[in-house]
C-alpha cells in the first residue's frame, strides 16, 4: 500500500489515508453562519476520499474575522450548521477538523473578489487589535494594542470555541498561529514590539500561543488530536525564523499538541517568498526532527509528489489546498495513479474502472 493511502492513528483517531483537505477560506458566510456552499464544498472532498477535511479559519470572535464573510464559532447558534457539515463528512468515511482563528490586525477586510483591502469603519469595517499598534500594510488603520483584559478575552474566546467544536462533533481542532494573524503577530518581533511579558525574548513572544494551547487542551479531550498551524518563517530578516519554529515545536509537544502544520509567510506584506512545488516541505522536515508529527503544505499537486514527501520521512500528513479546489476527487485519482485500490462511494462505483 502506498504510504499516502495508508491509515494513520493520532491519539483516538484513525484516518483512512494521509491526505488532508487544508483549511481554505471561502468568504461565503453571513454573520459567521455556514450554509449550503460550505456543506457542498467540504462534503465533496469527503466524497472524494480525503482522510481529514478541515473547515476554514473560523473566527473565535466577531472582530477576529478576516472579512464579513468568514465562518464563526463565537456563538452557540453556530453549532448547528457546523454539526450538519461534520455529520456529512463522517457519513462519507472522513474525519472532520476545524481551524480556530483570530485575524488580529489583518481583520476587517473586503472579500478578495471585492479587492481585499481593509474596510473603512463607515463601510462595515471594525477596529482591529494586535500585539502592538503596527498596521499590516500602508493604508491600514492602526490596530489597538491588546491590554491584559483583551488578551484574556482572546484566550477565553478560543476556550469557548473549542467547547462548541466538541459539541458540533469535530475530531480535530487546529489552532491557527500562522499567516500574519493574531497569534503569529505575537510570535514575530516584526509585529510584536511589546515590552511586557508578551513581548521581547522568544519565551515572551510565544506566551500567548502557549496560553491559548493550554486553555484549549484543558477543555479539548486529551484523547482527541490537537494541531497547531504555524508560519515557519516570515521570509524576512529579523522576523520569525525556521529555527524559532523548531524551538517552538518542542514547547508545543510538551503542552499536548499532536501535530504542527508547517506553512509560512503572511506577516510581512512585501516579503519575497520563493514559491514553488513543495517549497515549504523543508520546514515540515526540520520541525518533525523535534519528535512531533508534522503536516506538509504548499504547492503539493500530485500523488507521486505527496508520496515522496511521506516516504522520505518529511511529514506525517500531506495537506492539499489549491489542487483540491481544482479536483475534489484528488484522492480517488491518486489511488489510480499509484496503482492502489481504495473504497469509492457506492454511488460512483460505475466510474471506478475506465
């Protein structure tokens, strides 16, 4: 059996294969509520054979949304719609995950197809928050620096969100600490200029992520997998580095995190990122040497490429993003490409053989 299509067990969860649908924002919610678009979008990837389907960055507070179209989990009323999605994903043999997020200074933006720039307060925007009053890019509002009370609200927001995720039936929770959003903003000295216990040396800058992780672990059952997505580097001198990511992995492992999802960038608007096939895989490889499981993500577009990453021991899971947007049935096609036989939905059996 190809490693890509082999099962893997993480805590109490056994995935049918190592293909994960990476969380990708759809910007299609209203008031944080999921709808038929999310059900079909996520459900079709479960039908297509993915082992784990992760719901997009889901805001733990209204002000933590990237755009007004983001999904949310700040209210008990959001549970029903999310549970509907979870139930369908489970019915197709896949596991369901959710990425919990706070956008920080990158919040209050228009959806991408309407320009993506930060919304003016008079146009439906809202005041953003960050570790320091440093905007993401020229023209953005200066974010409010979070005080002790504000930091406490962030932690409690994640805690309450996890309780709701549990009620909705999710198998995996992923804490979003990447792509220049709030928790990443605290990690990076380029966006964190604080002079209190949350700023300065490495141990202080990781404090909020550690507090969120501890809070999440206190309510998320120990037998349930917990992931953290990080930006492994800011791709900018003086910023968060790959070496920092390896140090952080040891800390997260000791705090009960089961897997680090290794992405990169997003905190510096004009960073020069050397994008190319598998360009972030070396980060997954380096972090995995700390003894924690890792997920590789970033321009992974073929079954053979994904299989090689796993066979070379550079990751435990492969997260597919854009290629799964292009091809919801990537996993079924990957099995054919690798010469393996996997279960198909009974409704599609007539198409299993050419």
